[in-house]
């Protein structure tokens, strides 16, 4: 199921400040609009991956093994591909 996220990019002086409305902590800046977009995509990927890592640590060992099997035993697999 595809989900839409709202990327907000505002110009503040010489900088572009960017954040994702729906996910706290996904914010960044850039000197150009393109740099702000790239940085925002990277910040979003980092937050999603880190949240998954934290959630995985909280699961029981049996639940972790089941999830790894479902994911194909590839913990570095990218699960997030959201174009900005």
C-alpha cells in the first residue's frame, strides 16, 4: 500500500528548511532547493531505519527470527523508497 507524506520546504534567508509533517524528527536544511530535497530524503530514510532497528530490539527473539525470515535475512535491505 502506497502512502503519501507531506514534505514542507521553506526558504529562510539564504537557506531552505525542510521537514516531513507526519514524522517528528525528519527535518533538515540545504543551501539550494535540490540539496534540501536530497537531505530530507536521507533524513527520512535514516529515521525510518532507526525506528525499525529500535522496534526490532524490543521484540522477543522468536518474533525477531520470524521477521528476519520474512525480510529475507537481509538487515541492510532498504524498506523505504519515498520520492521527494
